[in-house]
């Protein structure tokens, strides 16, 4: 099931949050990992956010977040979003295997 996230056009809150899990649904310990956030448009596949730094909120619980900027949410529409965690050369995308559906709601 795809997760859904809604934010108003031009706003920076709420933050988008996720718990990163492996393919079996187990929480991933993110100690020593960095996290990047990606978001692309449904309609034309254009990248809106490409690898902006996310925050590891709780490494042992696999919890991450990303705080939008006003530029990130300046165009209403539907987007796919995901986090990529990396440590050294090792990296993985999550949530696994689902993406988050981000809906930027028009402000007027």
C-alpha cells in the first residue's frame, strides 16, 4: 500500500517522516548512515528534489525526516517521493518497496 502525504503549496511544514525498513519489513538500524530525499512529478517524471539532505531522527529505530523548503512545494500536483540511506558505498532506497505519494495542495 502506498503511503500518502499532503502539504499546502508554498509551505514547509509538516515535515515528511518515514521509518526505513528492509525487504522483509524489519526496521533498519541507521547508525553511521546519511539520508537523502528525492521527489519527482507523476506527470512528466521531472525531479523536483534530487538528493537533498534528510535527517536521521532515531538511528536505532530507522526514523528519518525531511523538512521542505518553499521552493520544494511551489508547484501544486502529485509527486513520488523516497529516501535513500547510504553508508560508505552501501545504499538502499526506502520505504521498501513502496514510494510515498506527496500531494501538494493548491493554496488558492
